[in-house]
C-alpha cells in the first residue's frame, strides 16, 4: 500500500507539473511605458546585426546582442540572461536562412507572438545563392555589402513600424549608414580589382565567401563545404592544393571561427607540388571583432577582410 | 522568479522525473554510459531523414533519431548477450560505429549544409518558454508536454513491471529460473531509455539528459537501502538540481543545463562524503568494513532485499 501511495503521489506530481508549465508559458511581463517615451529594447543575434542596429537606432535603441565576438552562430550556447533578453525585447532581430540553426527555427515561430524578424527577409530571393547539393540558401549574406544594405533597410523599417513617432530619426540614420555602405562597397571592389587577375582566387577553410566572391569578382574555393561538422577529406585538400599550385596563388586564409589545421594541411600539400603559399591572415567570418576596435563594427570587419585578401594576393599597396 | 524561470524549472524537473525513474536501473545494471552512447548514435538517423525527406523539422528528426537510438541500445544488448563482451565494452563498441556511419553520411551526402547534432536534435532548455503549443485553449511549453508524456510512459513501465525489473536487475539468473524473461525486460528498459533520451535531447539538450539519468541515481545509490527509495531519492535529487541549478544560472548568468548538472554533481559529492557508508561515517565509527548494501557489496550486488 505504501508503494502504491508513493506512485500515486508521483503521478499527481507529474500532472501538477504539466498544468504548472501551462500557466507558466503564458507571457507575464512587467508594465512597460510606450516605446515612444523610452528607448526601444532590441535583442539581436550576431555581432554584425548588433552593430547595424546601433547605427540605425542611435540613441533611440538599447541593443543587446546574444552572441559575442568569435561565436559561431551555429554553436551558440544560451545563458540564463538570454531568456530575459528575448522575453523583454520590444523587437528581436536575427539573421535567418538557417544561420542560427535550431534557434532560428524557434525565432521564426516566435514571430507569431512577439515582434521578431529575420534581417535577411528584405533580400530578394533571386539574389540568394544556393550551393549544389543543398536545397537551402547560403546564409553568409553579409559579405556582399549591397545585400547588407537591404538588411539595413529591413532593420530601419522594423524600428520605424514599432516606434513610428521617431521614424524620421531612423530614416536619417539609415541614409547616412547607406551612404557609408555604398562607399565601402566601392572601396572593396577597387581593392579586389587591384589583385592580378590570375591570382584572384580566395582559398579558405570553409565555404563562407560565396557572396563576397560573386559581388567583387574573385573566385572562391573552400576546402570543406558549408558544414563545420564534417571534416575535410584528403581529396578536398589535394584538389584545392592543385588549384593553388597551378594558379600560383600566393596565400590561403584562415577564419576566426574555424580551426586552422585544414589550412596548414593545404599549405603542406601545396609545398609538395613545388609551390610555396603562405597564410594570408585570419578573416572575420561569422562574427565581427572585439567591440571598441575598428573590426568590432560591420564596416571595419569587411574593410579589414578586403585589405587582408588584397595585400596577401599581391595587390599593390594603397595609395596615400 | 518570472513565469519563464518557472517554466524552465518545471521542464527540468520533468526531465529529472523521467530520467530518475530509469536511471537507478542503469546504474545498477552497469549501463551508466548508455545515454551518452545514444546521444552520439542518433547521428545516422538525422542524416537518413535528410537524405529521404530533406528536412530538419523536429518531428521527422526525432523519429529518425529514435530509430537509431533503439538500434543502438538493442545492438548493445545483443553484444552483451553473447557473454563474451562486458557491458561497458558493448556500449563502447556499438555507438562509435553508428556515429562513424553518421559522419561518413554527412561527408558523402551533406557537406554543403549545416547538418549536425547541435542544429538538429539537441534542444536548449533556455528556449523552452518560447516554444509553446496551444492545447484546449491553454498555452503549454512544448517541451513540458513532451516530457510529461515521457514521464507517464516511464511511470507505467516501471510500476507495471516493478517486481520483474527489480528481480532481474539484481540477479538475472534468478529471474530466468523463476520464469521471468530477463532479456525481454532488459530490452524493454533499454528501449524506454532510448525513447526518453531522444525526446529529452530534443526538448532540453544532451548534457542535461545524460546528467539527469545518472548523477541523481548514483547519488541515491549512496544513501538508500532499497530500490524504491533509490528511485524516489533519484527523482528528488534531480528536482534539487533543477531548482538550485536554475538559481545558480541566474546568479552567474551561466548555461542553465550546465549549472543544473553541476548542482547534481555537488549533491553526489555531498552524498559520497556524508553517506552512512562514506569516509566520514567510517572515521566516526572507527571501522573500515563496508556495511551491507542491497544485500551485497558494490562491485557485485547480490539478490534484492525481500519486499517490506
């Protein structure tokens, strides 16, 4: 009898939990003043989005990014604070296109209950790249500055919709940001065009630069595909080494969010073919640099990447 | 504590309950690493679902993962049953084979997409309050609903087969003689663990499940003298981990699952030190003999104690 009573108690406990979790799932948030009278609370995912919201929102927004510098958006681990950042946000902005993995699916569903948007929503679908063997678009859209302009417009639209009384503030900030982006776009194009045509080949460990390559006219070869989970095969390394050696491309690049062993293996394989290539430097891929440094912003990160690529691949130094 | 915090604690508590009902059997049958094995062995299931349906949606992914989880545990059971390989080696033989199959599958067919355990099957407990389903007009945390169902299934299994599971856990040979079917019971238990693990991975992430299956049960093992008490204490320790772990995570803004796991491990250390059979008690009593536990010593548990 004692045993039975204990089990009954456990069943009741389980039922109570179920009911309890139901009540708890209802959103209970603190009273909030209308957004026009205070800063708009925006929660973002990647450092690039955080930076763009800072630029467009200015003093009107209080932005908090879930992911710090150097975080692979796919492997992001949430902390206890992130629950409140999401719940208390007036607006949640994320990358979308599968960049945030499972969390992205969750945010897409959350859009029905809370103002949430993927910044890539504003990009025309025809502008997206899809790799062979994948039915899904490549999410690394931020390396095409023109596509980033689309994303900046989406951010401004969402802020203006939420806080219409200050729509003109967002408009003005957006316009100055867009002007800066247009200049950056031209600058990157010019730097990449300065690379001798035969050496215009960007070799990286994983495939994050397809949009960059398309926009700025540089061929892109990656040792491994989009997935950071599968390891590169020897055949992959040999294939890219052959390409480097025959084209006599002086450098390959490592990425901030991927281990460098594959690139080291590549350089060894290239050396066996009698051609010595070097490491061109570390490119920012899935996140910008430390806040407060020039690379901590989106524009700084893109500029730094372009400069590294151009100088390592033999573009003459910048004038002035 | 906000409503979100309450949801997280309740979901973790349900995980603790589902796991605490099965964990003691795993610890006593020396299958403690089973959940860890399952967490890797599901990879080919995810690749297979991708190849067949090109989807990463939760339902097909969980189904594919569950199929390989069951294959994994039955494989371990089969290797063990040969009598030539011990339990630990059986686990270590089966899951790397399945994981390798998954890695080969990704390299061969899916290197151009992000197909990995983190982005498909492993959930994150922090996000459970944001993933809701509406049932009869009430918004429920989806993870809570899934885990409540798992708790009920495990409860039914363990209560219905309590005597049989207990007898075969402590002495499979005795069980066979008395007409029980130890192999069948063992398989049922392992399949329950596989289903529990996969559903809970999807709801709250892998590390919390691996922790909740074993650490509370191992803690309970140190401080109880009957199987029923061991199960009850395992569930209770899991709940302590859920509540205190969440408070810890909020205080230090850390990973929620990590903090809960750490609290459970803390409970284990306290139990180890303060157990009636632990070093402190031994020093106080001034004797070295390990008192009788479960009718035998820890290395070789004897038959179960007679029912009270």
